[in-house]
C-alpha cells in the first residue's frame, strides 16, 4: 500500500527551493507506464519520430531568444517504468499451458514490424519474444526501468507537469520523477490477483486450488483436473493439459461451466504469405503481409457487423459449425456450446484446428454445464448431484479490473476517479491533462487499436511542440455531459463477467463523437491518423 506520508515528503523534496520558470523542466518528455505490448509499441513510435524533431522543435527565427543561462539539463525523451522484472506484460505474467493470443498473428503484431509467422494464433512465448525483439530492434530496451512501480501520479497546473511517485522494488526506495506527458500502457486488469470467488466447502478439498494467473510450474502430470470457467483461458487450458506430446499430460480434464460460450474453430496455420510472395509472385513478404493484414481486418470487421446487425444469422452459423462439423459423430452434447445470448455480447472463443473438440472426441476431456454445490475432500459436488473427482482445481474465473496498474491519480491535490470520466477518442480521458490511457479492441486484435492510439499520441505531441502548447486536455461541453448517458465503459457493450464486476474501475463512454467508442478499425484509422488534432473538445494552453 502507498505510504502517503512518504509520498508527500518525496514530492516536497523534489520541488523544494525557489520556484521559477526553470523549475518547469521535467525529467522526461513522456513517461510510459508498462512494458507490455502497448508500452513497447508506444516507445517504438516515439523512437521512429525523434528524427523529425518531435522532442523540441526549433523555434522560428523571429522567435529566437537569448541563450539561456539555465544550467538544468533538458528533459530526456522518454522512459518506460515496468513493475515486473521483465517486459511482455500479459505475456510475461501468464505461463499456464497453451497460453496464446485469441486474434490472428497478422493483426496482433505491430503494423511497423510485420509478424510473418505462419501460425494463426501465436503462442505466448512467441509473443513475448516478438515484443522483446521489437524493443531491441527499435532501441527502446535501454529506456526500460524494471521493478519500478508507479504508485501515484499527480498533476500540477502551476508546474504544467506530472509528478510520478515510484517505488523501486529492488532497492525499496521511493522517489519522484516528473514528466510533461504520461502514457498509461498497463492494460485493464490487476496483475497481482485475478478474480477468485469463494466456493462453499473449499477448505475441505485435499488437493490443490490454483488460479491461472499464478500457475508457477504446476505439476499436473497424470492428475485429474477440473477447470472452472468457460472463457478463453479455460478453452485454452483444456486441450493443452491433455496434450500427450507435451512434457506433462493430465489423466483427465473436466471443464466445468455455469453457462456456455460461443466457440469457433479456425485454421491452426496460415501459409497465405508464402503463397502470395512465392516464386511466381511480384510481391515481397512485406507486401504480402500488408495485403493479408488488410484482409484479416476486413474479415474481422465484417463478421462483427453481421453479429451485431444480424445476430440470429451469426448465432445460426456458429451453432451449425459446432453441431455439424466440430462435434459430428463425437457423442458430445452440443448444448455445452449453445449460449442463450447473442454473439459478441461476450467474446467469441477461437480454437486452432478445433483442438478443444478433438480433446473431447478422444475422451481425454469432458465439458459439464452445471452449478457448483460444494467442494468436497476429493472434488466438487454439483447442484445436480453429480460429483467431479479432482486432484487439482483450476479457477479460470476471470480477471480483476484495474486502471494504470493501481496508481492513484491526483490533479492539483484532488483525487480523480477515472471510473467517473468519459474517454476521449478512446485514447485520452475527459478532464485529465497530458495523459493517454491505451486500450485495444475487444472485438478484434488488441494491438490494432493500440497502434492507432500510439500514432495519435505522437501526432498530438508533435502538434503541441510545433505550436508551443504545454497542456492538452479533453473537456466535455455542457451538451455532451447532459446528453451522454454514461452506461457503457471503454470496453463497449461487452458483458463478460469480469467487465460487469469491474465497470466502476474503467472510464466510461458517451453516445456521440468524440466520447463514443467505435470498435471499428476503419473509422478509428481515419479519426486517429488523419483528422485534425485540434477540435472543439481538446483544449490547449501555453
């Protein structure tokens, strides 16, 4: 927990002494919180633009001033503060068997560094390696400070900069650094703990109970495992735990779900890049990547449009795929994959080459749809009276939402509740100056939106430097505040349990531009890359 007394003293020490305009010189132009896929992407975009004068445009000749006698060093360009001991974010935290993306690799990778892997859904280790390689290639590794937790950020209107209270977990030291602009790239969930409901009688269970967020090289070989949950984590774990080609293989896995989830089988590999850039093709691999990435984006957007505008059609297609193709002749009841809600009310789970269904067909795994009655010494007694034997129970019960890695936010000494503010273009937050909070898509690849947001931040910083603005802050107009019903979060209409539970933690969206979250890559691309920076809602000051 943050020691407020220590924090106040650190800030006092940082700013003690006579104040003048020279005191405005910050330690950093940009402070990035988090070294995951968003934070590294942001840093790479900043590196790309540095040669264009992003950090410090030269003044026009008529505005040249006398040489300053100020001995203070100019601010460094940027720094990345990462609480963990390594980069990767999600892909460093989660180590359970089978961990992978649920979006295709072509759109999950950065647009500025093509991912040319042939696998459709990339494995967690490969994603982390890709992030690390990208960081090295673009020279941002040296800017990362590991085991540095941002506990609080405080904006001073007088100084026109942020003060970040930081704890170095390696040394225990708490100190303050200042920045002109802060980018929150921490994702949206708590890395310390997942959502872990209390189950009746769990103290009676003689085996192990583990949450996927804290796998820690669990020994499950030849064990009976029950996985509680029906989301992407459970769908990934089930086939991986019974994979006979891996180092460990469970005796049997039961996925226990309260309600079904939509599941779609997708090809495990995509060799289209090789075909398009082959011997008789005029395209290079990079050009083929661009074409296929656009194909995948359009396909994602098209399927989502059908799901939201003609849900009955999409529901029929998904159910047909499960009943007539994936489970045909298996003896597995298709009711376990027939939700009563519409597709994309919750995220559709993609399984490569139908690995989930193959595990069920081979009788190595089972799906049970029921309610938990109580834990017993040897497993779980269901409300139906059925007993599930288990040596290990995995609670794949979801995430606990959290903004900015849990850092408290203050503006001129007043605490700010981000959960009551609206998101501006799904990048900045209403009423908070010089800060971006990066969010990806929930209906497509997370990285697609992250990269657009990073490009927007770079454009915004360039505009501010060019016009000598010190502050940029989204400000809702009276009509916006009156008309915008803040009923959805930045996650949109997604109704997954973890979103419902944590909705008070997330910034909200309104019902009109620029407070509305489109979840549409094509319109966001126009808005964030090509529309003018200055508008009626983004207020600038010097």
